[in-house]
């Protein structure tokens, strides 16, 4: 007699619900044939048969809640199983022999572990698996992606071979240095892929002609709530079983369960109609952390914003005159950010409280500038930090911004790249914003907002002329920075941008 128990469900997951039994007592089962399916609050887990034989008893019925390693069922193996279905057992034994552990097949098992996540980061969420069990992988090929509060981390394969086991499913939370998967390398990899194919062939033959397919309970509930017809949803689960994700896809595609218009009388819109046109997507850890920190900033700091405008004529003239030579010599394009960064560094020296932070009842003044440059990415807003920017040349600043921007777009930013900033610049103008009042990036006390450059009529020397103008803003913590200091800071930035020679003369 062999026990069938609840497998490991993932870090922090301690229980699951028995969703569906694919077999009933007395049915013949093959090695690795799916017996039942469990649902947790994060993932759906299929439970395979550990041996070939006959399902003699089901201990945990559908709908029951079970803990990790709880007993689900018993399987009778040996003569009873072979008499009931000799062909199925023979095929299952062949599959079992092929799927023996890599070590016994002359190969080796290599664990895939959670990489170092950064200082003070203790856990991550498994975002996406790029490979599935049975897939061949090359060394350093990306296996999965993890999300932390601040960055996404890609996990490469530590060795070439076949992905034999995934221990942390998508959506599960894992701690630093936890095991994610197992790779069969060496001689074991040669048999792992055929074993996967052989094991998957047996259940197909054994389940043909069995009982009707039972949809996932969560899928049934979602279809009932939204009024979706079962026939309108394409199941992607085992034997065409409808999963919760299938219902979500049908809803996103605009599928409804309404009767044909000719047969159904006109009726008032209902909440079910609205639900069928909605899509619910879980926020990433990055977005959750960003939302929490922004709200904390509003709740903690006394945020005030002051505005001014800058005539960009001189900066644009210098950029147009030297951008070709600049790029040829330094290998990077000349942008506007280096001018604004330089101007801010000069203004911060004059108004040091804008570069300071509050720590309890103390004020910490920073005699250096680590500039945060806010950047939008497909996964959300990030603020990489360029360190000691006050000591850099225009070229070094542009190279630093270019490097951090590329890392942000590729999701390669590390924790070190995101921490330690003393002041931030946010350029909403790249998205077309005409005026912006950004929120502080705590514990910083100031953030400069840039808007788009727009030609406007200006009165200069008694005449109306068209000039390229930009609104700029400073959001600041009024607990540490008074109105005079904030306005003076913004005026100094304006003066240095409208006459860039002041930057060279440190005026």
C-alpha cells in the first residue's frame, strides 16, 4: 500500500483545497498519472500518482481543506494493479524506469536557488517561468523572473540539462536562498526528456473513456458570478477542464452568456454585464511598494509645490551647436538632463536644506549629491540613483543617465542602483505634461519637476517674441524647507538654464 500525500505547496503556503479527483476508488492508475488537483490561494497544484496500481481509497474528498504532507489517498500496487490493467502498468513501469532520478541514471541534480536579492530584501515573488518541466536548458539561459519590492531579478540556469522539477510556482513567495527548481544535468539529462514524454503518454491512454471532465471550482464560481456560459469558455486544463484563468480570458475577450438578441427581451444593464467587461489584474510587488511609499510620503511630509518657467533658448542653442562634436568625442548624446542636473547641483549648494532629510528630531545635511532620475518602465516607475553627480562633467552625467536608463528598461537595476538618493529630478515632459507637481521620494526633502518645452509668446524688451518655454516645479517638505528657500532654489535653477555660462563660472 502506497500513500498519496499533499506535495510541497511553496513558501508561506500551508494548506490547500481538494478541487477535483480525476480517479475514483477501484480505478487503475499509472506512474505520474494525475490523481487530483489542489487549489491554494496562489496556484493550482496537480498531484501525480507515485506508483502504478489501483486507487483503493480516497481519504480527502473534493472540497476538503488539507495541510502540507496530509494523506490524500492510498494506492494498492503489485499484483492487484497489474491484474486490473496489465498494459497500463507495463507502460507505467517503463515510464517509471525512464524517469528515475538523474543521480541513479548516472547524471547529477543541480539545484536552482534564489539569487542574492540585495541588502534588506528577504523575499521575492515568482513572476514568470520561461521554461516548463521537461524542457532542455542551456547554462545561463533564463529560467524564471522574480519580483521584489523594488526590482525584477532574472534567474539563469546554473548548468545545462533538463528542467526536471519546479518547486516554486508562479505567484508563490520565496525567501532568499530558497530552492526554486531542479535541473538534471550530465547523463541524467539524456533520459529526463524521454521520461517526461513517456509519463505523459500513459495517463492519456488510461483516462480515455473515463468520467465527464469536472471544471475547477474557482472557474465555476467565476462563470456563475459573471453569467458566462460554459460553452463560451475554452478550457486549457487537463482533458479540456476549464480553469479560473480561462474564464478571465473569456471575460477579457468580451464573451458574454446572454441569450440571442432575437429570443431575449430587452432588459436594463446589470452588474453582471459590467463584470463581464472588466479585467482584474493583481498589482506587481513593485507597484504595491510604489503606491505604499507615495502614500506614506503624503501622510508624513508637509508637501508644498512652487512653480516657475524657464526660457530654454540658450540651452537649446548650445545643444544644437555642439551635440555632434559632443557625441563624437564622448560616445553619448547630449541631452537636457545634464544641464538640469548641473543647475540643481549649484542650487543645492546655495540652499543645502533642499538636499537634506529629517531623521526624528534631527536634520541631516548632505555634503554631496546623489541624484535620483525618475524613469517610467513597463513594470512601473523606478528612480535609479547617480552617485556624486556634483563632481561629474556633462559627459559623465549623460553617460550615467544613459546607463541607468538602459538598465531600467531592461529590468536590470539592482538594489544598490535604487538607494541612497538625496534629491530627485522627474521629467514628465517626455510624456507631454505641460505642468507637473511630483510627490516626494522619501526620505528626500525635494524633487524637481520638468514639463515639456512649448513655444509661447513672451514679452521681451518691450516686444512680443516666440520663445521655447518650460514650466518647472519644486515639490518640497515644508517642515524643513521654508517658502523663501524653495523659491530661491527654483530661481537659481532658472537663472543658470537661461544663461548657461553661469554654470561654467560657478555663479
